[in-house]
């Protein structure tokens, strides 16, 4: 498998995931205050949205790279 085909396969996978799961949440823990051995922390959740056009673009580009890699090989 060439590097072009590998990159295409990864982009196809990311495009399919972006279309299947358009929303995902990440959480970040921050230190608020430290008083001796006592540490106060807060966890902040952030939601992210992947636009369908971007996911479709990744999918399309991945398919093109897979086809180019396949025909370049022969």
C-alpha cells in the first residue's frame, strides 16, 4: 500500500466518522487554586460540531487519493 493510498484511507475514515458523528464533546480540567496540599480544580466541557460539507469534502478527497494511488501503482 503506497503512502497516497494510506492517506486516502485515513481521510475516508475521518470523513465517514464526521458524517456519522457530527457532534462530540471534550473536557478540560484546570487548576483554580492551590492551598498547601488542597487543590481546587474545575472541569470544563466544550461541544464541537463538524459541518457536513467538511466531512463530505474529506470523504471525497480520500476517495480521489485512493483511486489515484490504485492507478499509479499499475
